[in-house]
C-alpha cells in the first residue's frame, strides 16, 4: 500500500515534468518566428501564406494551438513534420536505433573504464596515479567533443586510414563516434567515483573491514564502492538521458544518422513540430530513466528502502 | 585467572600455559605523521614517541589520555592498521611490523578491534549475517565452529537480527555485533577503542559486563582505550597513561588511581566528574 502510494506520487511528478517540458518547447519554438514564410520561400504571395497558415492551423490564437498540442500529446500523438510530411513519431523511430547503438557503446566504455579508474585514483589519493587520472579526467571534460572528433578523424581516417570518418554501416563506422562520445561519461564517471570513494574510504567501517583481514580488492570493490555508488548511478542515468535524446555535436561531426542529427536538421528547416516532438521525447526519456534510477536507490541502499516503507 | 580446561566463549579449551604468556609486546614504538601546518612545509608530528607496552594473556589493560595523546595512533599500529615509523610490535611472538600482503592480512585476525561508533563500524549495506559469513569465508581456517545464531546468543543478541542491516538495530546491539565479529576470529588480543562512549549509560554498563564475561570465559586479553577513567578503574587490571606520545605512568589500576605519581595522571583523575569516582562505585 505504501509502496503503491510512493509509486503514484512519483508518477504524478513525472507527468507534471513532462507537461512543463512540452509547454516550454511549444512556447519557445513559437517565439522563433513564422515557419510558413520559410516553407514557401521568399516569392510566396500573402494569400499563399495565409492559405498554408489556415491549412496548418497557425492562424488560430496561440492558446488554442497550445490546447490542441497538449490534447494531441495526451493521445500519444507527436504530430506531423512540417518539412518531411511524415509523422514525427515515424521520423524519431527511424533514427532511434542509431542513437541507442551510439549511446550504449559510449556509456559502456565510459562506465567500464570510468568506475575502476575512479576507484583506483581514490585508493591512491594524492599519489602520482591519482594525479595522472584526475588530470586526464579534467582534460577529458574540458576538450570540446567536436575538436576531439575531428582530431580522431584526422589521425585514424585520413593519416592512418584505419577507420571510416563517418556515416553508419558496420561496427567500424561506430568506433570513432563512440570513442569520441565516451570521453564525456568517462571523465564525469571517473571524477565522481573518485570523489565518492574518497569520502567512503574514510568511514570507520572501512578500517573495521581491514581490521578483519579483508583484502584490498574486497574492501574497495565490495564495501566501499557499494556505498559510494548512489551518486554515480544517478550520474550514469542522467548521462544516458542526455546521450539518448541525441548527441548533437558528435552525430553532426560523424554524420551519424541518430536523433542528434535529426534535431539539427529540424532546427535548420524550422520544422517546428518536429523540434517540439524531439523535446517531448527527450523529456520522456529523462523521466523514465529517473524513475528507474530512483527504484534502484532502494535496491542499493537498505536505509532508503526502509524510509519508503515507513 | 583462568583455570585449566575451562571451555571458553568460543567453545575451545584454554590451557593454563597460554594464559601466562605474553600476547603483546611493544618495544620503543614510534609513529611520526607529517602534517601540513600553516606553511607549505610538512612538519613532523610525533604521535607515538617511544612506547613500551606488554599485555599478558587474559589481562585487561587500560590505555588512558586525552584526545591527541597518541592513544589512537598506538592502537591502530598494534592492530596493524596504522603507520609504524620505528620499533617492534610482537603479537603472540610474530613481529607485525615485518609482515606485508597476505601474511599481514592473516596476522591482522590475531588482533581485533572494536570501535567507538558501533554503527559507523558496520557496512550500512550489509546484513548482520552477511558480515559474519564474509569473515567465515575469509578465515575459514581459524574461525569459531559455533554457528552465527549460537555466536549471537553468547553476546546476548537474538538470532532474529541476522537478516537486518545496521540501520535497523540499536547502538548497543551494533556494538555487540562488532564484538561478535571480533570474537569469532578467536583473536589473541582485542583492542576496544572507546567502545562505550557512543552508548547510553545503561547500555554502557551492559557492554562493560560483556567484556568481563569474555575475559572470564575465554581468557581474552583486552586493550581498553578510553578517556573514561571511571570505567577503566572498574574494568582494568593495569593501565597506561599517555601524554603527548609517551607513557607517563603505568602500573596496577588500583595503585594509579589511589596514589598517582605523575602530575598529568592527577590532573586526569581530578577532571573526572564527581571526584570520588562515585560512578565507578555505583557499578558502571
């Protein structure tokens, strides 16, 4: 019963977040100006423009347009693309697989390397290894990904001719964009893991675990990491949401056909409804991932589980 | 102190011979930390500056002094958890300062520690039973043959808590769990670092009683680190008084408390609330 109420509360919050994000997307994209002028070109007569406006419903008052936008969303309808003439849902569906592929490979690289690096740095706090890892993490976080992407293309595609510079195809096309994209979660995950671990390692139960004769690996990876994992799990969830809703720069550099390049096209074409649909889809992803992460908290920390049941 | 053939806490026989041997021998131990003061230079801080100490089997020995006197550095060094700059620490004849890696981890089981904050010394994500099983797996050779349930009953805990995590038990219960974890390794020496100062007065008295029972039942040696002189007087056979890294006075608890020789010891005794140590007499 209590868990039911807790879930209900969370779902309610998620719904409010979605509506707010959708509203924001609606009003901001309508600030960008009239899309019909762009669609018909400079030579269009005022009559033609008025006709198109009436056809698309842009001649109605803003509040009415907003109402029908929200109404469509409530019926899980993301609308029609102004430019492509297809449904926005179909467009997103056609790109989502490429985004999932890129995100998953980048996240796995970032997490599988980032967590052990962070743990190792925390275990050697203040020593050379820690300084090297921490400096590299700051560097990784500061390098603009478009620059890094171009440098990797220059080295591996143009100079060495080992890997293709762009487009999708087989796994070789995935390597450069995924490695470039992975630097962001890698740097963030390793930095946060180090910080969380270094706090946890000062706790008394760590000394107590060593006193019982536990080996260093077990102390670090079983006792300390489990207790330091909460902020790291949150960060991984957030990164996942960001990357899944489109890695705009990396996808543009490598001409990767994911949601990021779809978003770039939509903006360039003033495809108002597609931009809105992409924002709503991104918000939806974030909300779902956040719900999942919060459920995971209860699994990771018995204290949170207890608090929920009380 | 312990009669031959007595069946101890963990169900093994304790011989008279054992009870007379030295379990701990510390010789001119120094621990120097390098700390950054205001300047960028690191200044040496002599936390322990040449301490000699010994403990016989079955003895309860107090270690008193204010915070910063070096008590903690000394006890961590004895438990092979802290730094040793120079000197010797022998536990049951093994020099701990010479051990590294796996043999060090095994030797650590010989000296067990019970910490001040009972909740902080347990992993918040691990069930009580999980913690006990972890030790069983790790030290399968030396761990007590009693089951987890039997072990908990011996320290006055209900086996029902095996499935709980630390946040679901009280401070007194958590401290008993810490004691169980330490005792199931059948250590030669137990270091109790302010084990009662985080607990309510009534629970303190119960924990003190438990230490007494452990000593009688299994001939355990205890180094009892505390600034609570009333408890030290009640519980300990002998005591060491530490100040600024050196032992300023040592001897029988009774002698130290009734006729302290060093001015610092006098100061500590005078600082006890209720100067006549009424607390001690009231049975705490």
